């Protein structure tokens, strides 16, 4: 039989949600060799209950459940918020994610161009046929019927 906290706490907990439960977790404490702590679990319609909150004094020491734990659960309850506030929060989250992706993309391009400037320049010049793509070869073009003219007078390495 699981040890439960005071009746008033359990009543207030059930007012938050009927599927919430609180008990002293002794089996897990014995396995890990720690002091037993109260846990709040949520009974899911499938796969059984899951622990959603561990009640402790801040250093994972023993503490009786009280109103502060109920307030903590109530703050995270999305069903208590209006639909508009839920949608606003989701919109803000997705906007932050979008901005972060844009900044990451810009940083990535900046670092690529900074670190791989030569490789990117060669790739661009080879694909567009302009600039100094083949810098290790002198450029020569036909002058007329009699010969060729050197276009690039740089020394070859």
C-alpha cells in the first residue's frame, strides 16, 4: 500500500485534475539508496501513470507536499489558459525558432565565405566562366592568323 500525504492536499490535487496522484516513492528510493520522496504522477489513458513532479526541499531531501507544489503544477497547466494566450505563446515560440534559423544560416554563410573563400571563388568562377578561375595557368587567346597573344602576364608558380 502506498503512503499518501494529508487528505486536504489530496483533495486540492484532485481539484486540479482527477488523474493526478501523490504518494511516497519507496521502491525507487531503495534501488538508488536515497531518502524516499513524495512524487506526483499523472495517470495516462494508455501506458499507465508517469511521474511528473518530485517533491523535495531543494537538495533532494524529504519534504511534505504543500500548497507551493500545487501552485507549481497550476502554473504549468495549459488547459487553464485561454485559447488566445496558448496560440500567442506558440506564435512567439515559432517566431523565435524562425529567427534563430535565419541567424544560423547567415552565420553559416559568413563562416563558409570566410574560411573557404578560395574554394568558393573557384567554384563560382568555374560555374560562371568569369574572373580568375584558373589562376595557375596563363590565359592565352588567338590574336589572328599569325599567332597568339598572352592575356595574363603574371608569373606561373
